[in-house]
C-alpha cells in the first residue's frame, strides 16, 4: 500500500512542478498560442485567395472561349 501512496505523491509532485512552471512562464505559452492563431488565420486567407484565383481563371477561360 505504501508503494501506491508513493506513486500518488510522485504524480502530485510532478503536477505541482508543471503547474509552477506554467505559472512562471505563462507568457511564453501565450506567445506560442497567439503565433499559432495568426498562422492558422494566414493559412485560411491564402486558401481563400487561391480559390478566388481559380474562379478568376475559370472566368477568363470562359471569356476566351466565347470571344
């Protein structure tokens, strides 16, 4: 039973260290999160512009065939 309790104490100490680290370095993870959000936003904008370019190309092809 004492080995189970030691395992629980070890897990609690690990969680305490992780939470302490996050408490002191939360700004760093905030920068990472904001950067990732901007990355996803930029990626979605590029996809939208690519789709718009494809539509314009289709319109140009149709206009070229109609002339």
